[in-house]
């Protein structure tokens, strides 16, 4: 095991890598494809599994755009994140992620309830996974160069959503979400 450096430069590198991971969550949950492009190097590769998705950044964006077009709610939440530096400009980052998605009545072809049968019709999917990322710093900026999503467990939960109280700010999967309105109001 390599002893990690906790110099001010390395602490700044860690903070930048964590910010990249949090930008990914916002990008996929709000379907912000421009923001998604800031997470990966242009020649990066993402693998959600050979039968699900493998490809470059633009193909990933296209796949997410299609797959998530009928998913009205999505939340990615990060927890344990281990950042290990392999050199001054290379890091391996393993991050636990929990994803919650409300699936449409049409179901999701990426989910199988029974062998070969698409499922998830009107269900909530709770997935526990890890991102195994190779980060590289290029031009002074840390981004993901290669990602493999490791699925540890997934649950499908039947049942609809409860009725929301009137006046609650509802999350949106685009730039009309209140987080973007707030950012715009303060000049971000």
C-alpha cells in the first residue's frame, strides 16, 4: 500500500476530483448534457456493462438521453470515495453510489424481472453500485478518462408515489429545476 500525500496540492486535487463526481450526479439527475461533458475527457470511455452500455462520452449522452426520457425521477447519491494517486496526474477513484429511479409504465429494457423479460413497469428502482474511475489531469483539470460501473445490488419496489402537499417545489429533470433558478439568480 502506497502512503498517500496530504500536501495542500494533493488536498486540492482531492477536492477537485470530488467536485467532478458531484457534477456527474447533478448532470445525470437533471439531464444536463453540457455539464456531463465537463466530467469526462473527450476521449473517455464509460462501461455500464457490455449488455447495457459501453462507449465514448457522446454515445453515453445519447444513451442516457434515450433511456432516461421516460424516467420522471432520478437521484444519484454518493457515499464512500477512495482516491488513490498513481502519479502526479493520474488517480484511481472508487465511489459508492446509490441511485433511485422512478420507472415509467413502459418499463426499462435494461432491467430484467425474469430471464429475458423486460421489467420495472411503474416501479421504483434502487441500485447500489460503485464507480471505478481512472482520473487524469490534463491542462490542469481533473476529469474521468475511464469508468466502469460495478453493480452490487438492485431492488425493484412496487407501488406508486404518494400525493404531495400543495406548494412544494417539485424537482425537474432539466434547467427549470429550482437549483438552476437559484444558481442563475446569484450569477452562476
